[in-house]
């Protein structure tokens, strides 16, 4: 999977799991790489970022999209069919990278329009691969407290995002 994608406008995105990566990668494929989009549609069981070209070596203004860490946890549990306790003890995903290394940090809850404009996408980015609400677990008070400790750095980055 292309972890970082360089858009034609010179801005880049680093994809983070359960933070709109599927939606944004699909939109980039559709708009900027229609030939690769067609390939992805033939094998849409794979993440669309796997079909994006790797960026050439270099230093680019890069953005990330972050999500409320508790909502990200719930989404991961639904997506991976795991329990909150399992994901808190041993997360199936990396914590957010330090925000200081990025030109922009966008909140997923604000919608994907800001990051879409940053990448030069002209169309609306549809929210894809979203776990249905009824499949997301309700966190107990103990799980919420444990998750807030475990993901406190993610919480700080999310609170500082626009």
C-alpha cells in the first residue's frame, strides 16, 4: 500500500488506517489515475491505496487526517471484529505520527472536503468502507478510561487538528 501519496499539485497525504484513507485513496485514483482506478475496480477487495503510485524520493508538504481516538478504536473493533479490550491491549494499528512533522493535520469529523481541496481533488469525496454504527461496540467507562491513557498522544494530536 502506498503509505504516502503525492498529488499532482505537489501536496501529499500520509494515509492512516480508519481515518478516511479508503475514501481519499479511491478519490485520488478516480480523478488522477483513471487507468489505475479501473484496475482497482477489478480487484476492489484490496485497499485502493495499493494501486496509487509511490511518490519519488523528496520532501513534500504532507498532511494527515486524524480521528477521535475513541471513535477510531470503535471503528477498528468493528472492522477487525475484535473487542475493545483486545484493541486497547494490543492495537492492530499504529498510533498517530507526531503532528509536528506535517504541514497540515485535518480532523476527519470535519469532513473530507478540507483534505480533498489540499490534494487538488475537484469532486466530493464519498465516505467509503465505513463500519456500520450498529457494528461498533459501546465502550464501558473502564474501556474509555483505559483507551484515553493508551491513546493520550493521539488525543492531543486530534485536539490540535483543524
